[in-house]
């Protein structure tokens, strides 16, 4: 969350000449409500099951696909993504993610209402849990590699 998946994903898709798909956008279109509304109505567990269905519908796409930050950690999503495509983990430090999310105007149900200290603690706890899943990605791009030129090089090395 807040690592820049959508921004970098759109630029990478353009550079590769393929479509860009965002699973959050696809989710909202499929279920005809925002993710915060879905969360409020059905809870996180049902959201994760529904999110997995959205992922399965796009796995065969020749596209750059941006997922929600929690998606790799549920169901068998990371395994599916690695099987069907090249996965990239955009690695950013917790403090940087916190600063970016504090400035973000997008509604995010898991962090809504948190102050800066609570948000940083939440991010650190989430990273502790999520990192083993993220580290299964075929490419880990630190801040220095998070340019289109570097990502294209890393993709070429992985193919």
C-alpha cells in the first residue's frame, strides 16, 4: 500500500506497449461498489475471497497488472501470480510508505482514521507479516530500481 504500484505500473505498461490493469479498479467494477463499501458490508475475509476471483480472471492477460498490497498474502495468490507472469515487489521502507500514505487522498479502509504513529505501527506490523509473501516475487526492486529503465532491464534479465 502506497509503494507506487499503480503509477509505475501504468508507465511500465506504456513502455511495454501492453494494457495496464488494476485489480482494485476491476474489483470495484465487478462488484459495483468501492472497496471501502465492500469492506463495510462484507468484511475483510469475504473481500479476500472475492479479490482472488478478480485475480483469476486476469491471470491470462498479456498486461501489466497492479494488485492491492494485501493480495499476495491471501489464498494462493502469490503462487498463481508467479505461475502466470513475472512478479515485481516494489520495496520501500516503512517510514517512506507512511509519509506517502499520509499525503494520499485515496480512501483505504485498513488505515482510515489512523494518526501518523498508528499508521507507522500498522505499516511496520503489516510488512513483518507480508514480507515473506512479497519476497517470493521474481523481482525485488528497491527505490533505486523503481524507474522504467531499471524495471525494463530487470524484466529482460528475468525472461
